[in-house]
């Protein structure tokens, strides 16, 4: 049967689009027997490093660790790691990993919902477990992530996930980690923004946006009061999605970069009794007393960026983590990049070390501090008995760009560290071998 040309085009585009996010890695099965890594240098993060260390894990949890000769664990799978290092898996704290494959192909972009106020949206249900970008991130030690929706004023709810699984449900750790709000710009209108909107129009929009957020929370609180007095009242999914945030059980992750944005957002959250975490925080160094007074944590949106203003020091983004550390502000470091470059997470922390942040604090910003800020502090982020056996075995310090991740375990399951980057590398090395350009 002859297919019409336009149908051929549609079929070809659809098949190509599907292939854009189809990783060949097979998710690991559950851990079926005990395992032990021994003769390694353990880096628990919350305790001093352990030379000639060993760690035992079973059923996806760490059951024991120590130094010296490893215990005899019947039936255990043994990994001799002489000269290697064991760290907890790194944590991406602000990413769209799994929500986007190719930015220029709209059908693979799922981090934005229609509408400006969509608290009922959950990021986790849109995750593509077969994304080719997930194995790339895993190969650089990133095993856990908080995936955040974007777009509008109230984008929805972030979700924490393990970076392995057949479905989004398999990957989910906490599908509702916190409400995400993109705080309106409060800084004076800039010249370039006046090209599309007058100063009056910008001020009007700012007022409307702030009022929209205020009205949403007022209406949600009124709804909860009504439900308490009338339990038979029909549930409203939009307001129910805000229950944990309004009760203070889950944080509100507020994207805010400029000083005015941060001040406005923190004042609003304090007035309403909300647990706020600033995401981005480019000018957080300018509001240190405010952040310290209200114990506000900051997820630094990457350091590999230009200064916000022309008269800022060239290294203002590089030194921000060190400034927050010296001031006693809780913080994590995110990659600040698109999902395709989430693998550079540790490189951002390394740059912060080069500009004054102690190395130990940099590792914490990618592990235990990150876990605590996003609500996983009791289960992830360090090597401790009872915590998830989510760990990496490396050739050295994860902050060093030359370090390789040799083994990875997610909840005790050994993960395939192959990825598209590695397969293409091997493909083209073989090409140049056959051409006689290289001989190794």
C-alpha cells in the first residue's frame, strides 16, 4: 500500500521524536542479597573519613560500616575497592532532568503546564524514565534529584526522585516535595524592559502578580477553614495541593534572584508562617541578615554565570557559596544548567572551592545539606547506618574533573553507568583506529 507523502513525514517525525528520549540502559532489579564494599576510603560526610573502610548494605539500606578487616557476611556480594573512594550519591536540587530531552523539540519539553497558577501540578508524573540525559548525569555521580516545574507564578509541586527506575512511580521518593513559586520581579524597570512595556505597565503587572499570589493563599486558607467546619464539602484539588505548604509541613521553593525579590518573598513567607527556601539567590549575599534572622535556606542556582549587574565584581557568582557559608546560611549548590548539562553539578561546587568555599562544605552542599533542604535528610545525603544505600565508588574526589565514577548503587541496586556520551566516544575512537589516526 502506498503511503501519502504527508503521512510519511508525520510518521518519520513521530518516530524520531520518540527516539529522542529512549535510553538503552536497563533499570537495575531490587537488591536480592547483601553486599559489601571494602578496602576503600569511606567519606560518610557527616563524620570523618575512614581509611581502609568497609560498608555493608542489604535490602537497599546501609546496615553496618567500619574500618579494618571487613566482616564475614554470608552470601554477600563483595566489591574490593583498594585505592578507591566511597561517597554518598550526589543530589541535584533544582533540575528539569527527565522533564526535557531536546529543548528545541517542543514535544519533549514537559516542565511547564498551561496556566499561570497551577499548584495541583506534580513534576514527577511528567518524568520520562527513559531519558538519555539521566544516565549521563548518573555517570558523574548524581543519583538523586529534586525535579522542579517551571513557568507561570505558581508552577506546581517539585518532586524528589532516584535516578533509576522503569516508571516515574519507581523513581519517585517524594512526589510532593514542596510548592514552587516564581516570585515577580520587584526591582526598578530596566531600560531594555521598557522597550516592550512602559514603566507604568510593568508596575501594574507587578502589583497584579503579587495580588494573584496573595489571593491564592487567602482562598486556600478560607477553603481549609470551611473544610474543617464542613467535612462533607467537595474537595478542591488546587487547594488540597497547597495543604502541606500552608501547614508548614513542606517548604515553599521560591525562585528569586534580585535583592528586592528575596526581601519581598521572605517577608511574605514570614508573615504567613511558611517554610521558605530561596532558589537562585543571585543577590543573596546582600540580604544575609534577613536570611540569618529567619533561618532561610538558599539553593544557589549554579556559579558558572556572569555577574547580575555590570558593576558587580567579576567573581560575585563564584564567591556566593563561600559568603553564605561564612555567614552561617544553610545552602545547597545546583548546576544552574539545563537538564542536558546537569552532569556539571560537581564542577560548580569545585569552582566555589577555588573561590573560598572549604572543600568539606562544598561536598555537603551536594549531599547532606542538599538532602536536608529538600526533605531527604533522614534517608539520603550521607553514609550512615539505616540510610539508603545510594552511593558512588570513585577514583578520587568528586569535585575533581578528572575523577571517574566506577560503581554506583541506588537503594543497594548496582546501576549501569553506560550512557550515550560514552558509546559515542567509543564509536569515534574506533573510527580513528580504523583510519590509522590513533593506535591505542
